[in-house]
């Protein structure tokens, strides 16, 4: 690589925007590097992060859970609602009565009660809270799972680097390319029907070998996004089938059902624990039905009775198996809910002061960071942006939050300018 006097790549070293979108780079050994543009010190960052053996599980509350009805309750205020508080294991800190099991896990949690974000609607908010960038920028930013898959995943593994279940993100791998696209499975952890071969193994092997031969011949004259994406996807699929048995929880689930709760979401959390133990760096599990513009309290009570055993069971199981210290568990959605209760007993979208919870790898437990005012209408202390949250997550996992990629000649950072990790939450 040629550097100019400022230590930057000469323009000739950068690929064009169109080329970025249509091809991957290759190392001298022929391995694809799916960063789709120049990346400063990417291999060094990735190698250092991989040495730490960190993993991440994202519990995605699709639609946006109410902070006032979970971890930032306002008893006695007009915004409070009908739910009561219960004492947690953290002295002086109380949570919702429908989270009794999580109340016993608070010493493991880093609770951010001062999120102030910028995207109030669902598609934009989902994108923003998965990438830490606004969707309106028209840049194909990668999701958190794709970034973590790149930096702490093992490219030679048969397993995907990014697995998700149920309602989750909407951005995909963005400029990181097809190698880091998420692998989606059913919300209960079941594999898609098409992962079951319909040919005998010998026939399947011959067909795959023939396809590899034809694609390798075709690549000599046709290096385009369609051909390369198809080739990468097929190779990942073949490798995944070798590890397919890991996704089967039918034998183990009966022994863990009481801990996680008898629900698809609980079973997904159990599978997430199995996957990170096997080396998958990022798993996301979505729980639906938090968009409670009407009947907020009915919706949240029903959801928390599923969430409480699943989330607490995951933390307990990770701790028992010695994985919690290296596995970051993130609980969040795209928005919070309004303090005021509307005329349909609902709460609408709210971004001026809401709650996200972290636990495990790299996070101090028993910490409550930031606060909202007496009625929960705004942040009172220590506002946290999307970029600050992502910088905290990346730092906890050993990834540089200011890692720089190039899209054509345009530099793109892992987090926006001015993003800072929350030091008070970092172990």
C-alpha cells in the first residue's frame, strides 16, 4: 500500500463506489475480504478482538418497550400507570412487579436510563438502533451484528458469524458485504425447511463439486456482485450444513424449559447460549408486540411474563457455564414509550428519555447510569446517544469504536463523530 506524506492512502488505492458495490477484495491466498473498501488496520483490530473471545447477544424488543413500566418507574406521578414496583437486589433500586426474576439479577446489569435518540418511527428507529447511523444518510451501514461478526468472528468457522431469530434488524451487512449478512432462523430456533437436503449425501457432494468447478471457471471472466455474492452464499450454506446439528435443541430444551420459560422466545435465548458457546460471535433474538399505542399495560404484562424468565434464565445459564464474563447481553428496542398515557390506555413512541440495559462481558454490574426527570418527560442527567451506546458496546467487546472503513474514497467510522463510550459502565 502506498501512503502519502500525511500517512493516508493515495486515491489510486481506493476502489470506486460502483466497484465497491460489485466486488470483494482478495488476499494473496485468494480469501475474500468483505470490507468492500480500504480498512485501516482491520486485520490487526480483528485479531486483537478475537483473542479476547468476546461474544454478544442482543435481545430486541420490537416496537419499543416502555421504560416507565419496566426499569424507570415513576410511582405516584400522573405518568406512572397501574404497575407496582418491587425491590431489586440493588439497594434502593426498584423494578416492575412483572420482572421478579430480573429483580434478582440487577447486580449483573448496567442500566442506562437516559437514552436520547433521534429516530422516532419504526423503520428509521430500527435501522438507527442497529447501525448507530440515520437511515436518511442513504449509506448502506452494517448492523451491529455484522460489525461484531467481522471483528471478533472466525472466518474459517462452519457457523455463521451473525444469527438472528424473530423480528429483528432491517439493515443487514451494508458495506461489509455478503460474508457478514445475518443468517435468519425461526423465532423458536428451528432451521428453515430448505436446509434439509433432498438428495443422498454422495449425489449432493457431486453436484456441489460440479457447481464449484463451474463457478471457478466463470470467475475468470466474470467478477461481479451477483456471481460473487452467490458463490459466497453457497459456500457458507455448505459449511453451515456441516454444523446444522448445533441448532437442534429438541434433546436439551426439556431440561432447560423451567429455567427459560416455556416460550419460543425462551427457547431462542437458550439456543443463543448454545451458539455463543460454540463460537458464534453475535446472536439476536426478537420479541414482538411492544408497539402498544393501545392497551399498553395488557401488552406489557403479557410480554414481561415471557421476557422475565427468558432473560433471567439466559443470564443465569451464561454465568453457570462460565460464559457471562465474555458475553455481552444487550436489551433494547428502537424507541421508548411516552410518559403520558393516551385515550386508548396506550403509550406512543418516545425518544427524549428511555432505557436500555447491558449485562455481562465488559460491563459493570449493579450500575444505574443517567436519569430522567420526575415525570419521565426528559433526560435529567447524562444523556446517551446512539453513537455513545455503540461506542460502549464496541469497547466492551474489544473493538475499536472509531475503526475507519472506506466506501470508495469516503471514510466511514464505526460510530459517528463525537461518540464516546460510557466509562462508568465499563468493567
